[in-house]
C-alpha cells in the first residue's frame, strides 16, 4: 500500500493537530481531538515496529529458556518445549498470542528463580524484561 499506514496516520494526526484543533470551539473538544492526534501518532509507531518488537521479545525469551537450567524437571521440560516454539506468522495477533504463552513460562521461571534465590537467573530474566520495555518505549517526538 502506498502510502503506508504509518504515513497515513502521521499525516492525519498532523492535519488534525495543526489545522483542525485550533478551529474547535471549546476546551473539551480541543482536548478530545488532541488526544486522538496523539493516539494516531502512537498507532503509526506501533504499525511500523510492532511485529519487530514482538518477534524480538519472543526470540529473547526462547533464548533465555534454552539457556536456563533448573532443578525442577517439570519446569525444565516446559522451558525446552517453549524454547522450541517458533513464530508461525508475523501478524500482530499471532505474535501477541505466542508472546502471551512465552510470558506465562517466563513468569514461572521468574518465580522459580526467586524461590531458589538464583540471582544469576533473576538478572538474566530482568535483562530480557528491560530489553522488552526499551523496545516498547513510546516516543512523542
């Protein structure tokens, strides 16, 4: 599609914020339209990078699961199974579903690390979470 969705949203948000908002009659309407413009800007960012963010997060979690060694046999089997999965589609809904399942395993792994006072594993988990937060950071400028 030309122009791409992120470009359409960006142009629309710019027009809304720059040309239409100043013409609105009251602060309530101005606030609502301004919020809509910001949401369009953020949606444009998400369109451009959404699949990349989710695929990278999924890959990070799978790498963590491959490397993690735990004494709990059931959890170790679960980690191996999760590590062997792959993203079958790059649709956001499919990546989100896979991400949700991987995060469930990550939560169990984090609980294990905390219960067994495994600081190295906890640090590795926090590195994965920090990388995820950094990727998802929204920028307004």
